[in-house]
C-alpha cells in the first residue's frame, strides 16, 4: 500500500510517498526528520497490523510548511536518505 | 424552491438523517452479526451485517461528542431489529473519530474500509475510489479484493467537501439535497471560482451574486472548481476504470457529473440503495463491518 501525503496548489504539487510493503518499521526516518513530521503507526494490512512510518496526524495538512526546508531541490531529504528499504520518497513537480 | 418554508430560521444545510432495516432477512444467534461504525467529521454512519450481508443501517449527524455519536448511530441502525450490542460478534470503528468508538473491538482507517465497502457495493471490478467526505477527500486505488494499493489524502482543509457544500447551501438558501440539481441548471458552465477554500469562496460568491450572477451560476462555478480539484487528486493516485465515488457527496449529482467530465470517465452507476441497502454514503461502515466478520472468523480459528 502506497500512501501519498502532500498538497497541490499554485506552486506545484508536493508529496511524501511511503510504501508500506517496503517499510520495515525501523524508524530511522522518524529519527532524522528535523520537523518531527513522521511517526511509526500501526497500519491494518491484510487483516494484520503492521508497524510502518507515516506522516503524523498533526502534520498531514501542514506539509506545505513542515516539509519546505527539505524539498528535493535542496538535495535529498533526510528521511529519504535514511531509508535503507527505499520505502520513502518525495515527489515535487513545480508548476 | 417553492416547497421550502419561507421561515427565516430554515437551516438549508441540515440534511436528513435516515435509517433502514432489511427485515426480510432474519437474524439468529448463531449468525455472524457484525457492525461497522464510521464516525465522520459531519456524518456518523453505522451498518449491521449478518454473515456478510447488509441487514440494517443508520446515518446521522456527528455531534460534538464522538463516542456519543458512535453510540447513537449504532443504536439507530439497530432500532426495531431486536438486536442488542451484546449480540454483535465484532464491532469495527472507522472514520475521523474511529478511536472514539467505545464499543468497538478494533479501529481501522477509513481508507481500508472505503475500498472494502466499494468492492462490496459495486463488485471486484472497482479500481479507483474517490471518497468525498465532510471534511476531506481521499483518492484510493485498490485491487480486485478491495485491498488498498495506493492512496492520497487531500491537502490542508475542508475545501471542496461536504462541509463546503453545507456552507454554500446556507449562503444561497438552497436545501442541501437539491444542491446538485440546482448547480446543473445553467445554460453554460461558468468558469470555476478561483479558490475552493470555503472561507474565500464564500467571499467570492458574494461578489458574483452582487455582480448579478444567478444562484445557480454561482453554485455551478463553485461545484466546477471542486470537481477540478478532485479530478487532479485522482490523476495523481492513478485513474483506472472502474471508478466510483463514495461518501456523502456521491449523492451530489452536480459534483458527480462534473468529475466525470473532468476525467472523461463515467462512474459506475449508483446502486439502487433504497432497495438493496448498498448506499455509497455508508461504504465505510459496510467495509468496517466486513472486516469485523473477517477478524471474528480469524479469532475463532486461532
């Protein structure tokens, strides 16, 4: 299950994408996020609960501001670099 | 709008609460009776299912207290059935207020439940589900079993959602149930309002009304803007046929037809929900009750 957290507005579209199938719940991305925008949550997949990374409930509608210091044009975001499973990536399409 | 009372205190946004029992089906204690309670930001929905078939449901407005709304919705769904909460083998809470469903055995995100519910309502061909709720929009992509493969949540705010529609119903003094129809009563589709933000759109709408635009035209412009926004969300998650809309706005013909135009795709037809109980607005609660059955069976095995 691939989850897109982000926004689309006049400046373009920006999404943090997390693939729950690849995520092993190690929590490295949570540790390195300078904005504390990530957390480990229990996700219901195929009748089981799996621990995976997710954008926090509070930051979900605030990604425009929370993630702007790390937008890909400033180099790879810390969460993306920290993930050994390549389960988290960013999409930024400026308009 | 001649049939609406002319009283000053009419609340145009106030939609009808409703419930149904499909009493031709009878329940017995040995049946796997499960319930799904979907506490949304605007509406609370509860569905009771017997052996995975819809038995009864209830829809009401969510109050300021989520646990209370959950309890009320569930007892409304069970009203006149003779069922008690103890008869339910498994209860799943979902939606915005899912952690506040006190009697639930488990809470599951509404994403999973809506996909499951849509799969049940329209069948395994469903791939893209757009859930337009009271305060947010979710674009979901799923496989033939109703399992979520990808999903996208809307940004920021209540723009272009059920709540936004309620605000417009009040502003334009049009009963909420008629808002879709009225928005289609324009000779030519007006350009969309520039901003779907409820607060700004309201200001913009006032300006358009002063400019002499008809209510219908203003509403069409707002609905048009909402449809564009929703269309973009779906394109990001990947539009694949078959496509369906769930949540309260699935009944807003103005929204549905404009999304279809945006995407160039027809939604699967609205089920005859008054007859068969497959109400797209209750998709989340139905999905939750189905998960309840699966989880109960899993517990029995282990």
